[in-house]
C-alpha cells in the first residue's frame, strides 16, 4: 500500500475500533465474520481482524483433509483474490461448492490495494438441499469423507437475501476502512519523516503486488473501444499468476469464472495476446518448474509430478518426454 508494508497496515487494522465494529455488525446482523486474505510465506492465508490466522470452519478442514482438497483450497484463495481485484466486490463459489464474498481493500490513495483482500466467512446456499447437491457433485472426487462433510456443511450459515445484502455491504465497508486506516498512517508518516526508516524495509513491490496493481488497471479499463488493452492486461496477468506457482490446478473454467468472462472468450483472448493456448503455456511452465525440482535428488518423480501440477507420474512423464525427448529420470541422470 504505497510505502506502507502489509504487516504495518494489518497491525493497524488489528487495533482499529472501526474494523472491530464492522466485524461485530457482520456477526450480529448476518451471523458472518470479516476476514483478510494476504500472502504469507508463498501462500495466501486468511487472517481474522485481530491479525491471527483464523480457525477454519469444519467444512474447510474436512475438504483440506485430502491432498486434492488442499490443492483446491490453494486455487480458490488465489482465484478469489484474482476475481475481487479484477471485478471489485464479488461472490465466489469455491471448489467445495460453498460461497464467500470478497473485495480488494483500498489503499491510502483510494485505489485497489496491492496486497489485501477483505472476505466474508464461508456460507451455504439459501436452499440448503440444492446447495448440498452442488457440494456433493463437486466433492465426490476430492477424496474426503462425505459423511463428515455433510455434517460440517450443516454447521455453515446460509444467508437470506437481506443477510446477503448486509454481508456484501459490510465487506465493501471494511475494504474502504482499510484505505482510511492506511491513509491515516501515511499522513502520520509524512508529518514525522524521521520515523519512516522502518518502513523502507518493505522494498520494491513483490509479484503479488504487481499482479494486483495490474488487475486494478484491467478492471478500470472501459470495455468500449479498449478491448485490446483489457485483454492484453488479463493475458499478461494470468501468465504471471501461473509462472508464480504453476503447481496450482489452474483451469480455463476457473480463471474465466474469476475474471467474469466465458471460458471461450478467455481462451480467445489468451491466444490472441500470447500466440498460444493457455494449456500449452501452463504445460510449458510446469515442465520448467519440474526441471528445477528434478535437481533435488531427495524428491522422487511422483512427488515432482504432484508439486509441478500434473495429475500423476505417468502423465507427467509423457508430457516431459514430448517437450524434452527424455523421461524425467533420463533428464535427471544427464545433469
């Protein structure tokens, strides 16, 4: 957030009576929590307003009990942040079939934050029976205990139209409140320049910050007459997102949903602005990542396939040979 580090802003957020009042209102009026998503140790984590890592609801803990579910959660957190920054306030259905509402926090200048997304806690569909059917359809392949998942689903709140509107409003207010907090900190820093030395350690913007800044530009570009620029920003953004962590199970459908475009339209934009398909680019980035991992002799080929984002070692070996003319083991032996 300009010259303020994420840690500095979140420390102030944790002490803010305004944020506490918003959190209390969300709980009292809609039975919801206000959370903050930010990058820590190369993962996107959710924090409570007090700055502590939140206790996940039982539903999320059950989903994260399998490797597939854990990877799905990592994808969802990345895409929730992606969608919130690209389209503003948005409701997102996660890979497990439940919902959150998210908005990018505002910075001290009133623009979209480069590092913080405000989110609601997870909630179920108002029609719980239909909602469970949607969860079941998504979770069958997650490798989780469906009985435990059903019980945990029953513990999630469901929102009436009124409560949904209240939650959307409070998430948006919390996002704006972060901007007010950051603006106050920036003003105080300008009034006392000698105290800014500690803030200089924040350094240059990290990739996550640049991605979010690019999302703001893409979101703010009008559709009329500037489709080419908007598409170019989106394609470049997705390339950086994949390059940062190719092991996340990206799909055209998930990225298109986060960007609020159709899968066909996203595929067309990506090919137009990169000269290739998204799947080709994703595979190339995963192969490049796998080559780095193959240098670590403590990892076997199956582990490397999983970390690089391939569904199994056999598929990984076929794709690796297509690109290099060698199997992963042969490539490792040739190092």
